[in-house]
C-alpha cells in the first residue's frame, strides 16, 4: 500500500520546489499579522453579488434534493477549555473539565473536573482556601470573563456543610458595588482542594459604566412606596411580632442590575419594603433616572383565596407544651435546639393565635394557652403537632437544627383574618409561618402536614441556597417546598390532599407531583405543566413568572426520581443540593439537574442506578443542556458510491479520487482551471453527488457535471472567495467575496433572493476591549440547512494599545441573521478554524485548533446537543497545522489536511470514527500526499422523508 502511494505521488502529486498555494485560516492569520492582506475599502456592491448569484438559478431544479426534518434544538456551547499548564512543558491540555455555560453571557454556570477529583490539585494544600480559589480564577480569566478577580469577587459567606466540607460564596462586584444575584460558589473538600464551582456571573463591565447614584436613597424609597401603595395594603406590624424580624421593614441599597447582555448594566437602588406581615416587595429603581426597572413580591406566598372556616381531623395528639405560673402554653421546649433556660426559653416551637383578627398594630397575637394540659382548639393542636413533626424530620434525617440550622425559634400563627375574613392560605414570610383557617375552598391549613412542611421548607431554602422568588429559581423554590411536603407527609405524592374541599378540587388534591396535570386540562387552574414542552413562559407580573405553575415540571422530576430510587435516597440527593449549596440564588432548571446529578454521583457513584435515575427523570421532563429530551436522530446517509475530491498542491487542479487508491485509474483530473486556494471552502459538491461547484483561480465559480465531467463557468463575476451549498428541498448558497468584508451572503436558489449578513462578535465586550470580525473564511452548512458554521479572522484592540488577531468559529442562523456562539472565548494564542458539519446530524461539528504560542495543533468533534468535545487527532502525532476536516457521507471517518514542513508537502490523513461517529477509532493514516482541500461525497439520495 505504501509503495503504491509513493507511486501515485510520483505520478500525480509530485512534490516540487514551486511555491505552495494552499492557504488555510491559520496561515491567513499569519498573513494578516504581517500586513500581507488588507481588507479593501471598497465593498463589492450588493447588486453585483445578486446579479452574479442569479446565474445559479438555472441549477434550481436538480439541486433540490429531498426535504429533511429541520432540527428543533438550539445548539449548546461546547465544553471546550484549553488550559494553560504551569509546568512549562506541552503547554496546553484541552477539555480538562466540564463546563456548563450561561448562554446569555457565555460565563460558566457549573465547572467540574473531567477525570480528577478536584479542579486545583493537592500542591495547594497549605494555601488559604481563598488563595486556592483565586489561583484557579486567575488561571482561567478568559473563561470567567473577569478582569480583576480579587477586586470583583468578594467573600460574603462561608458555609460548613454537614459533612464538614466548606463552601465559600463570592459575590460579584464592580467598583465596590455588588451586582444583584451574581455570585460564585466555591466548593472545597476537607483537604482544601477546590472540587467544583457553580456560578452565575456576568463579564466585567465596561470601564465607563456609571457608578454614582444621581437619585438619593430616600427618593428611591419614596418612589417604591408610592408605587406600592397602589398595589397592596399597608399595615402596622404588632410589636410582639416585630421583634421577630431580623431586618428593618424598609431598606435600600445600591446594586448593579444586569440580566440581559443586549442591554447595559444599570446602577439601581434595590428597595425592600414589608408593607404588611404577608409580603415583602423588592423594587429595582434606576439610580440615574429614578425609573422602576423591575419589582416583585419576594416572599414565598402560596396563593390567598377567601372563605370561612370548618373542622380538622378528630384525632388526639400528644403535644409538647410549656408551663409557666400555672398556665400551659403551646411552646415546645423538648427539641434538641432548646437552650435549657426556663426563664428565657429559646430554641422552641411556638404556636400563636391572632384571635380571629387581622394582623394590625392593635391586634395582640398571643401564644396559645390553656389552664390545663388539655388544649381544645383543634387548629392549634394540629399546627403545633405538625410543626414538631417537621422539625423532627429535618433533625433526625439531616441533623438540621431548625429552619436555619442554627436553632432559630419556629413560630406559627393561626386564626388570622384578612379584612375580617378567614385567611385561606399559608405562607412563610421570611420569619414565621402563618396558617389560615381556610374557607369554602380550603379546610384550615394546619390540617395538612404537607402544607406545614412546604412552608417550613421555604424557610430551609431561604437559609441555604436562597433561591430568588421569580421565574425558574422561584419555581425551584416551590419545587423544594413541595419536595419537603412529600418527604414529611411521606405516604403519598399529593400536596394539600388534607386541606382541600373536593368540590373545588375534583382530583381531591391541590397538586399531584406524579401527575402535575392533576387530572385536568390546560386552562384549568389546577393544571400544571409536566414537561418542558408545556413550559409556561410568563411575565414577572403573572405569579412571579410562573413559580407555582412551572413547579409542575420540577415536581414531576422529583416524583420520577423518588419513584425509581425511593424516598429515602431521593431526600438524600435533594437535601445535599441544599446543604452543600449546589445552586446559586438565580439557578435555573438546568442548574438544578446538574446539581442533582452531582449530588447523586457523590452519594452513590459514577455508574450508580441512582445517578441514572436522576438523569432519566430530568430527561423525561425535558430538562437537559438543550432543553430537549433527546438529540435529533441521525439522518439516513446519502447512499451510493463514495468519492473524494481534492486539489493537488503543484498545479491546484481538482481531482476525483476513489475511496481506496490502488492504481492510477483511481485518480481522475476533473477541472479545466486551477482552483483558488486561499480558503478551505472553494469546492462545493451537491448533496446527491451529481455535480460540484468550485471557485477557480480567477475567483469565478465553475460547475463540473460529475457524470459527464464537463466543466463550465457559472457566475459572471470574478469576486468569490468561499462557497458552500446546503442540501434540502430549497438549497441555499453561502458565499464570501474577495473584498474581505465582515459579511456572508446567503442566496436562496429557488427564490432567486440574496441576503447579506453582517458579522459581529456574539458576546458583550468588556472593560473597553473591542473585538470585531474582519472576514469569514470557511463555511459549512448543517445537513438540514438550518445553520451555517463559519470561521472568521477577528481583530482585538488590546487595552495596552496593541492590535492582535485571532480565529474563531461561530454559527449563523440565516433567517434572522443571528450569530450564535458555540465555542467559549479562548485564551490569547488559541485559534479555532475549519468548521465542518457531519453529513448526517446537525449536532456534530469538526473543527481545528491551533495553539500559536506552543505550535500545537488539534482536531476535534463537538456535539452541539450535549456540549461534549472529542479530540480526534493527538497534537503530538502531527507537526503542523490541521485544516479542512471532512466527514465521510455516512460519518464513519474523517479526512483532513495537514502540512509536513520538512517535506514541504500537504498530506491528506484519514481517521476512522467509532460507531458513535464521535470518538476516533485508531490513529490517522496517510490517504494521499501532495494534495489538500478534500471533499467527500456519495452519488445517490438520502431516504429520509
Ligand atoms: Ca397525606
Ligand atoms: Ca401529601
Ligand atoms: Zn410555596
């Protein structure tokens, strides 16, 4: 075989001393640096492009192949993270940890090591934990997009978990002002290693972001107050209860607020007001303009309705009570949290009554008392009994001592009216649990052990992961509360079955975690979504963004896990997430999945059925990296004889080669003209293999009929640099031109319509650093034609005045012109180019990497569904740059081009892929030498309608 190849090289692809003509993106980058290519000032006019494109319309009939299913999934960001090694040797390793990215800000939400127990190794043993943390952040500033970590991240909480590990919460700041909700949680094991990070941060702001308030604190508070007076009722809070509050009833502090990368960060006053005992409102007031940016009710509140009261269970309960001067009180001093001081009892459970009145300044909530040990108020008995059970649950299962884990008194209040009418709900207001007497719709809520456990668990959430009570983090807060309800009231998965009047709840329960639809249909108030495809995308004004609605999806996942592994194991997984702070305050559903996976993995092992149960449950409700339950299946490949197209390096002519090279007849010269070679996207075979377009050395497009081998000019203008043609019923052409503009043109052949898309950097730039794309080089359509991948050379104007250049790969959605980042920002000197989609799936994409400083090359396949990346070629095997990977028509192998400097030769290597079409099967081997710019196609059709 080797002998034959040598023969072929001698005959056809003979090496010579003439200048090499093929230039890949990395080489273009070098030319740019040496000022050898200057983008022209004159753009090619759009009319010229449109006129030139219109020549393609004559191909419209036979270009159209069968319609393919279009992917519905949005691409994930790949877990691709080159890491600078400090040992000075082969300086980069790739993908040493898994990162789940925030799609808006391209910052990490979850980082864990891939094949080792910790992110930072044991050599940091003797360092303070914060040094370990900052050494990691400093080394990966590009990943975090944080310029000055020590200034921008401040330690705000140190948490010791039940297993004696440490979590440090770092809040994000800009110029000394905290950024609302943005934080990093750093997790350390007992030996002080950083085991993983979960975070919710934004890139460092632009230097010019205002940092002084024009609006005063008192003005901000009055703005909030006057708005709030129109929305809810204000009441004076009884002095007895006021003592319970650890914070003032009104406060305002400066924060930055930044939730949307398309907007700028805003300096705001965050004003918190408790207008009454039930609610705590949070206002974000623009500190420059005084405008209300956002507001919401921030307490967990479980939906008040109106009515009047009825009976409880008719059961006799043993109660823990307290005697003082001949009177008995519903004060439970029997728990391990009790301070053992009968004169000043602390660490107790207390049941108050408000004596069927509104909670006003004149009302006197009193501890429920009795002249004897017998208590004859069934509501009080139920609440007191249930509060004790809930305390016991958390203490016996998790050694959690009260709601805050620090012996906080547990206070419940019954017999509360609102405007004189019985209150028909229960709530946790941040300090105590208030439990209404119900009405027509509800029985007294103290009747429901799960209701009391639900409210108590809101408190546990507040003192652990403190999930913000809006949108997905709010629905997670509700999800934990329902989990608490189903763990303490352990015999069923129903929530509120003991407190609802069945006339109003035909299913007999408020919520059913096993069936969030609750035997109703969409539109019914008792219907909740059970899967992400039923997710209700609601504004903040509607139930705080659907916290009591989308909880259905979380509840279903909770139920599925519990059903698979049992409640004993489920509670361990969930409580660990809370106690070990595996969620940030603004965590979303995917964060929750990752947190539960980590928790289950630590408890039960990497390959445990428990971990699989967690994954399966989240899959089943559609919570995954891409929001879909499973990746799109592969398209059937084009079936027919396979051929390879390649360009020889001496004359730059186009050849058609058989897959296996045995003799001279396996190689056929097919082009009349030399091929233009300053791009890897100059050869565009039609999906069904009937013909191929190529750009010739004059930058014209020509067409070769691959059956008859005729070669004719297509487009009348000598302007083309790159071209790619999609498959599908309505094929589109993407092209770039010799003006080196930061633009890609899309031409719809059937409609004869042309569209120009202006390229941009798909992230916010920060700290005054400016990057912009100069021009795109290689183009590759997904097999469905939904997205176009491209590599572009970009300029970066550094803060020190330098200008540097880099290559990166992005996706383009041609209908909207949106640029989508699929690879996170890379460190200086790491370049990514030559994107090429697989031929059977929109999710798999190959790309080449060049480490400029260390002269290391690599070839990878990324999976845009899972975010996983697979290294296809070990950089040590090749001595130089890798370019133009192409998949075989059935994705069983990849062909790519490299360059051997000592031989001054281009080489085409082949490497097989395993059945997953993702991991390499063996090492690359030489397919041909003296050739480059391969394409691989089959003559046939795709049976995929
Ligand atoms: Ca029950
Ligand atoms: Ca229940
Ligand atoms: Zn709730």
